[in-house]
C-alpha cells in the first residue's frame, strides 16, 4: 500500500493526501471548488475515498480580503456551516457545497472560483474589455438584464460590464462565450434570431495573463490559476464529449 510518494495533510480532510496527476478520462471533480480536475492535484490516500483537490485549491489562503466585501476579512470554510450544508454564493447566486470564502458576521459566502474571477475579461465579439462589477450598474431601481441570455439579474449579483456600451453579462457562462456544439436532443432552443456577435471562443487569456502578472502579485496568481482552471474545466467537458461521440 504505502508508495514512494510522500503524503501530505490538508485541514479540509481527515485522511492524508498524495500528489496526483489527473487525466481527463478520470472525470475527477475537485472536492473544494466542485470543478473538473485535470493536471496537478491531490488525491486521498485511502483507496475507497473520493477526495480530490486541485493544487490551487490545496494552496488557497485561509483568510483573505476581498474588494467586494471591504469591511471584514473572509475565512476559507471547507464545508458550509449552515444547517442546509449548502450556501448560496453572493457573487453568482448559485449554490455551493464545497469550499467557500465566508464572512460569518454578514453570512456572506463566495465560491472560491468566484472569489478569484479576474477584474477584466475580453469577450469575443465585443470591442472593449468587460469589467467585473460587484452589483448592478443600474441606478434608480431599474433592473438589469444580461445582454447575452436576456435574463434579468438580481441587483446584488456580480456581472461583467462595459460602461461605454451599457453591455453586461452574467459572471460565468455568459461572460466568455462557449463554442456552441450541436447538442443532442434539440439544441439550445433560444429562438431562431441570431444577433450576430455570438460566435464561439474565449477571452484572450494570454494578454490577460501578461497584464495581470505585471500589475499584481500572489493573490492574483491564484486568481489566474483558478480562472484558467475553470476555463480548462469547460474545455475538458467539451473534449470529453467529443471523445465520447467519436467512440
Ligand atoms: Zn478545486
Ligand atoms: Zn479520504
Ligand atoms: Zn459563485
Ligand atoms: Zn462581512
Ligand atoms: Zn446571461
Ligand atoms: Zn463596449
């Protein structure tokens, strides 16, 4: 059983972990951020235990300050402390059950992936970079709707926004367009009117990286890693699909 590789401990898990190079085919989900894991990761040493962590999730700072919540520091929780054992992310509005950055005073929670979203993204088909906002750009009570999916957005959710064009998108799926592959069973049924700019492609990660690395330090490195990780997770899902399709 014991192999040559040294084991390490992480406070989120009771068993020792060991380095693991995750392959796409393994379809591993990170127990911290709930995203796919490919590449550098940690795996529980117990063979019957499905605990995995991205290396970047393993290394997350225990406490952080976040611009979106300037009054209090946020603490990394390894599982939600709420009775429901889930939390609702105050950035994207989705539920989470893994790691969260939490303010216990305000009962305020962020997915770790959301906590490290880059402040600027490029969206193919839009001439300007989109800026991360921690709430609606609308004044005097009007309601903002996402310019990609047209859904209205609660005032408190984060979005990516171009002020010049008054153009904004949901934080995740709508911000960086995924190439729409023809899905089995009826496509995405969003009406037949296409509004042009909806071609596939993702932000230019390279230029983003260059600019950010120069300007910022440790935290931001993590941010980039997580961002790429999320993008990679999307890509992997896709390539997995095409692998399956080609069998
Ligand atoms: Zn993770
Ligand atoms: Zn375990
Ligand atoms: Zn979130
Ligand atoms: Zn707070
Ligand atoms: Zn949207
Ligand atoms: Zn614009």
